[in-house]
């Protein structure tokens, strides 16, 4: 039982953070950055609302991996951990590719 509580104390805030990041991106007026820390300048993006919407959807979709893992962990911590591990191994590279496509689609040029 203690392990499940620790699992939930870690996974719920992580999942909520990722979902919140997506919502933040959707509402942001300036271009949303990616996790690399490099700021995206307004001059780089031709349609900031559409760019931010795409970023927000990307982050919310990514958060579904951790939400699924959180729920699966309630049934079995091993399954929850496996969902998180496999989900991240698959989703992180997809996240990188998706962001690059979003950036290229909306960059001025």
C-alpha cells in the first residue's frame, strides 16, 4: 500500500504537470518553447496561435502516457512501470519528431 501511495504522489503531479504544460502552451500569446531551453522568438513563427495550439496538443497527448501509467499502476505497479517505460521509449522520440514538424510548419521562411 505504501508503494502505491508513493507511486501516486509521484505520478499524479508529473501527469498534471505535462497536461498543464499543454494547456499553458494553448493559452500562451508568445511562441511556446521546447524543453531544450532555446527561446523561440516571435519573428521566427508566422502563426503564433496555431503554433502554440499544435504545441499544446502535442504536450497533452504526451501526458496521456503518464496518465495511462498512473491508472495502470493502481492495478499493478509492475504494469504501471512497464507502461511508463515503454510509453516514454516510444513517445519521447515521437515528441522530438513532432516538435520539429510543428516548428518547420510554422516557421517564417
